[in-house]
């Protein structure tokens, strides 16, 4: 099954770390970043996504771990 990249299909070029609604969709229940084979994101957007999630964690917008 070939999943399509969410960011390519929605034509999203920039990903802001302050947009936590989108970022939460790519986190597991334990607040881990989901791999591309599970989410279907392409390599380019997976790198951008991981950076945005890490920045949001540092700014305390997203949790590092589950409570």
C-alpha cells in the first residue's frame, strides 16, 4: 500500500512549529515522532516535520513524553 504525503497533497511548503494541531497528527501516543512508513510522508517533508516537532517541544508547545 503506497501512502501519499499529506504535505504534498495539501500543497504545504512551509511548516510552522506553532501549528500544533497538524504536528500532533504525526506523534504517537507516547509523543514519539511517527516514521514515514506509518504516516506516508516523503523524505523532504519528514525532515521538515521532525525539525518543527523538535522546535515545538523546546518551546513547550508539545510534550517530550507522555505524562
